[in-house]
């Protein structure tokens, strides 16, 4: 099984980190610009993404679990491609800091003959999102 795990501690209270992960206005400042997002089980959202050579992929996601200030989980699939994966954000309060552990499982279900779905690309993407983009966003708030 191919799994990506990225752990990061932010110098921000858990409420602020949760808002960054669940408020569409905040998300577009560091994640993706979603037309709509609700942290509710069953809510579906999508966004366009790009592959390493510029291919366009429509990401299809559905929220599967929400525990406010603790866990956000959603399925992650691609339009017209086989495969289904799961993205989980787990938050742990550490005083005024917040530890976030992102786990992305099921990557091996995507077409393995396509370099865009190589685990290194998922590892690199999530690492950039959590250690740089989300980190920088939270520092500026």
C-alpha cells in the first residue's frame, strides 16, 4: 500500500488551523480555490489540478469524516480515471501550537503507468502544501 504521511507543527491555535482547513475563503489562500466547501459528511467538492507535464485533472472529493478541531477526511478521486484514495487531516492541540498529520492512502489504486500518480509527486505536493504554503499562511494571519 502506498501512503504519504506529512507531519507539521504550527505556531497557531487549533481553531485557527481548523479554519484554514475548512473555510473556503481561507483555503484559497494556501490550498485550492474551491467554488464551495462545507466540512460536513457527504459534502462533495471538486477542483482542477495539473500534472507534471501540464495535463489537467479534475479532482473529485467527498467528505467522509468530520470531528471539529480534530479530524477532516475525504475521498480523493480523478474524473474519468480509475482509483480512489483517502486524505485525512488529524489535528492535535499542543498548548498554543497545533500538530497536523496528513495521511493520504490508496495512491496505488491510481494508474501506475502514469508518472503524475507516482508517490513521489504526492509526497512532494503535500509536503509543499503543509510545510510551506499552510505554514506561511498561518504566520501571516
